[in-house]
């Protein structure tokens, strides 16, 4: 019986322990708090944006070129001789006024030839005058000889007739009359022949006079060429002559530059030139095919070494040549000397050899948007469109990224000018993004690049 009581006691104790455990478990479970719920919020990408504003922009064509003098003259002696005098300022870099003598060649030989030719001219002039005067005298004498010839002929006939028909006189008288007639006839014939030769002799003398006169002109020209003068206010570029040096014709010894007009040859892509440079066909009625009607617009010239500090005013002057290999136009910009020494910026003059940037105003582009070039995709599709990111306002009034296609009319400096694909008031993302997700949430900050340009 005690054994049965012990088993029942153990069973009851187990039940009690199990019940207590269940109760404690429930108590602990009631005390347990549920874990906190974390919110999975969308993070916004911070970007700078520019509001789309359309405007008319004049295309500026940019190029570079080296300044050169419009006229450069190489001077070579035209006569041979020893240099006996040179200009005191005949040194590289000096300015010599127009009309002054640069150098002189020994003129003594040329002076002697000129003097000799002048003496020959005087002699031949006198000969021509003497022959013409003698010609006039002999023509008058010929009239007298003709009358004498006629009289002697009549006398001879009379004496012979008397002697032969009437037996008056003697044979000796007939012979003397015949002799007199023959003498006067010979004198007449000789003078007549001499008169026939006078025009030939006079013409020969005049021809000799003309020849000597030409030689005198050449001698005078050679004498004048012993002194070489500068034809314009010239800058001396190169000197290869000294006093006492013997010089020969045709060998250049001086190089002069005329800085009153400077020119800059710049290279332009033919497509850009066709699209942007202005031509006016109504300005010329010429039928020539060369680039007629080029509008000579004012241009800005900047020194490449200091673009912001030095600038000059120039003029688009002409198309110099077209290169068929590179398909580029060589265009000439001209700067007058008065403008080159008085720059619009800075103090230094524009001089030959400077490398300059040229800004040429072209056509006006209508309804364009100016954006940083880095905000526009590099690749173009077959239609010429590029990609750009815009901040588009969604239905929940937040801005999200959207890709649109745009077309650029041109690029100038660090900016592209867009003409298609955008609407007024849109926001262009100007921050450089690498493969962003479409429709990603944006946190925007508006930047005005018109003010920061």
C-alpha cells in the first residue's frame, strides 16, 4: 500500500512540475515584445540641373593662325658694283620711312656711260640737223642746175644749127657748146642723185640717234638704279649687305616688310564654312565661280599667349584657297596697322609671328539651349541625335531621371547648343552621371550657366 502511495505522489509531483513549466512559459511569452519594423525608404541622387530657356545665339567660328605682313619685299640689286653707302638704320627690326635711300652702289662707271651717250646724242642731233639743212640748200641748187642745163642745151642746139645749116661759126664753137652742155648736164645729174640719197642719209642718222637715245635711257636707268630707295614705310626683316661689299644683279640682299596691313590665314572646315560663314550673292555680278559675296564681317583677334588680356579688331577679308585633300578653306583675316598698334585690350601691338585665336561671327541660330558639353552624351545615332538626362516631374510631385534625345546645332568652347528634343521649362541634368538608372529619384539644385559662363 505504501508503494502505491509513493507512485501516486511521484506522478502528481511530475504533473505539478509540468504545469508550473507551462505556466512560466506562458508568462515569459506574454512578456516578449515583437521586433521593430525597419522602413525600406528610396534614396535620392543629388544632381545639379539647368532650366531650359530658348534663345537666339550667334554662331562664333573659332580658329587659329599666325600673323604675317601683307606685303613682304625681297630687294636685289639691279646693277653690279661696290656698295659705297648704306642707310644708318639698315639693321634688322628698324623702321625706315618711305623714299629714303637704303644703299648706294658706286655710280662712276654708270655716270661715265651716261655722259658718253649724251655726247653721242648731241653729235647725232647736230648731224641730222646739218643733213636736213643741206638737203634744203641742194634742192634749191638743183633748180639752178636745171636752168643752166636747159640754157646750155639751147645754146648747143643754136650753135650747131647755125654751123650745119647756115655755115655760120666754126666746128670748134660747136664742140665747145657741146662740152658746156655735157658739163652742166653731169652737174645736174650728180646733184639730183645726191638729193635722192639725202632722205636715206637723214633716216640713217635719225636711226643712229634713236639707238643712242635708247642707250642713254638705259645708262640713265642704270645710274638711277645705283641708289635703292624704300617704296613704303618698311620694317627691315633681313640684311645681307655691308659697305664696301661687291653685289651682283639678282641676288637678294634685303627683306622688307610693310606692317601697315597685317593678315592672318586661318583654316576652316569646308562644312562649317558652308553652314556658318555668311555669303551675299547679291553683292557681286561676276560670273566667276570663286567664293563671291563673302560678307566681310568684323572679327576678334586674341593673342594665344594671353587671350583674355590682349585683343584686336580685324576684318574677314577673303577666301585664299581651298585644299582638295583636307577639304578645308584657307580664309584671310586682315588687321589694319592703326588697329594693330591700338589694341582693344592690352598694350602690346599685334606683330608678325604672333599666334592668335580668331573669333568670326557667323549665322544666328534660332531657338537654341546652351548647356555644358559634358552633360550631353558623346555618341550619335544615325539621325544625328545624342542622349541627355532631364529631371522630369512625376505624378507624386518628385523629380525622376529621364533620358531624352536631342540634336546639337554646334559646339563652342565648353558648351553645346541644342535645337531639338527639349521643351521650355524642362530641367536638364548637368551633373556628369555614369550609367544612371532610368526613373531614379533625384534631389535637384538649379544652376544658371548663363551667369557662370
